[in-house]
């Protein structure tokens, strides 16, 4: 079942990449990066990563973990995603991402407090620097601006 799911994901990633390359322009009329720049990078990365995971899964003949043992993570993740959407609207992209990653990693990556703390701070910071400073695209705005 996992391999079938991965092939469906691969199909979606290939379609996404096709659209990014053939329907979205790489540069705008003014010579700046266009709407196809970032989706092309994401598409190529997604196709490469999913292909690698499929090859690794097919090569690895371990018995799969029973699906019922992972259902305990689904409900909290759905709640965290809803909470992320609420935080995103209220406090903006940086703070919402920081809180979402901190809470999610605490649940899914138990016992690695330092690694979780570093990832929870570094990833939103890199996203902020990439979008706001390098690409000059604002992060989602907040209803309440935090004094950070």
C-alpha cells in the first residue's frame, strides 16, 4: 500500500513540475524572477525525493509497521494544522511556523529537545530570510503584531 501511495505522490509531483515548467514563466516581462521560479525548484526536488523514497522502499524488504500503530499521530497532527492556520492569521507566518514546528516536533520527535528547539527556530528564520529579504515577498500578515 505504501508503494502505491508513493506512486500516486510521484504522479502528482510530476504533474506539478510539468505545470511549473510549461505553464509558468521563469522570468517576468521586466526580467525579474517570475511565478515559475520557485515552483520549478520545489517540483524538481519533490520528484527527486519521491523517486529516491520509492527506490529505497522497493529495495528494503523489511516488514511494514502496522498502520494501526500510526493512527495515534493523525488526530494531533490535524489539530496542530488547524491551530497553525489560526495562529497564522492572528500572529503571522514567522511566529505561527515557530510554534507549529515546536509543538509538532515535540510530539513526533520525542526525546530530542535540543534538536527540536534548533529546528523550530532555524527553519522559520530561514523561510523569513528567503522570502522577506531575498525574494522580497512578505510573510503572511498578522492581526496582532508581536514586539519581537
